[in-house]
C-alpha cells in the first residue's frame, strides 16, 4: 500500500466535519468534484466504503466514523510538530497544550489562563477536555504539556503536583425546603428528584456508594454527562444534586443554594506532566492553577454562609 495522501485526508476530514461534499469544497476552496475525486481515491487506497451516497447527500459509514478518530489524531500530531518547531525557533514555550477534566473548563481554567498571561502574555493555549483515564494515557505519550485530572494513589510512576483538596457540595433550588438547613446529608436525598452525573464519573460512583450504604434511593433522576451543566438543571427546579465545587462557579445565588454535603466526599486531582520532562511553561501554569483552585475553594465556602 502506498503512503496515504495528505490532500485525501484533508478532503475526508472536511466532509466528515461539514456533512457534505459541496460544503467541504467551500472549506478547502476547491470544487465539489475535486473533493469527490479525493474521497473516492482514498476509498480505493484503503479498500473501504467511507460514505453512502444518495443523490446529493452523503452519510458516513461505521468505517468512516472509526477512521475519522484516527485522522483527527494525525492532524493533532501535525499541529504539535508545528508548535514544537515554532518553540524551538523562538526559544520559548509559545504554546501550552492542556488536557483537563471537563468540570474545570468553565471556571478554573479560564481564570488560570488569565492569570498566566499576566506573566507570559504571548502564550497560546490549546484546551482538550476528557476523563482522567484518557488524560493519564495521553500524558504518558507526551501528547500534552500538562494534564489536570485524578491520579490513582498507587501510580507512583506519574510526575504530578496535587491541587488543593475540596469536598463535594449539594446544589438545591433556592426555595427548596432543604435549602434552610446548614448542610444536606445523604439521608436527605431519599425520594428527592436528583440530578446525577455521567456514568463514568468517579464522584457519581462515590455518591451512589454513600446512598447504598445509607439505604437511600433518590426520586426521579436527570443524568447529565458534565458536572458544569448541573446548575442549569437545578436552577430549572428539576432536582437537587451533589457535585464538585467547580460546577458552581457561575451559579445565580438567587436561584441556587449551595450547602456542605455529609458525609464528606473528597475531590482530589493533580497537575500531571509528560513522562520525559516538565516544560518551564507547564511548571509555571501548575503553580498558577494551584492558586486558582485554592481561591475558588474559599469562594464556595463563602456560599455556605449565604
């Protein structure tokens, strides 16, 4: 098999993202027939049918969806090569690639980037949200400058700096009867409409373990994959929830009450570094992020008194 053609992969990627040959042509500034020819050449090269064609529309096959994941990795690798070359040329960390748990993306990360740029204003950032398992693996393969995720206690092989430890909190509609209490216990969740985290969340597993130990069953549930979307469901009156502190950074205190949750469930995570070395930029960013987390924990503790 010959080496794959970069232009063929560009055309395939553009069709997958845009949903049509015509739109892909506009993105790539080539004609629709040119895109069609490149995709057909790629199919012939791979021996795969990538799109089901009907009239003017195309639908990706299962093989195309699987291939797209690998093609995205290829383009991400090309971007890293360009970034590394620029950094070597300019003799500095010109770009930080950060992989982080999604709960950090809406509050802690933007603030950390803002503070970092007061020190190094010329730095570009690439942010990737994922779960801890994938982030750990990616950092072991040097795919990012720094990761922000949970580190299993037994993983002594991972270079990391633990961030300040917080505890899970309870979010309730402001007019909920439990909002008048100083704290919310696992027993209080019995029969209550509940906003649950995604099935792969470690915090969800810990909450469910507390419920099971207490013999508690919540009421009707709404499950949301990302904890930073929890406040939207709580403020709509759809239930109460137990989440990490970073999910409440942008809440409306007139609609949501935040209370300590009992028993305490610790939320621990770390800044982790590639297997080969820490870059100076990643080292500085980890220290800045530590300060942001410490400050945001203090902000949430203030909410307990309102």
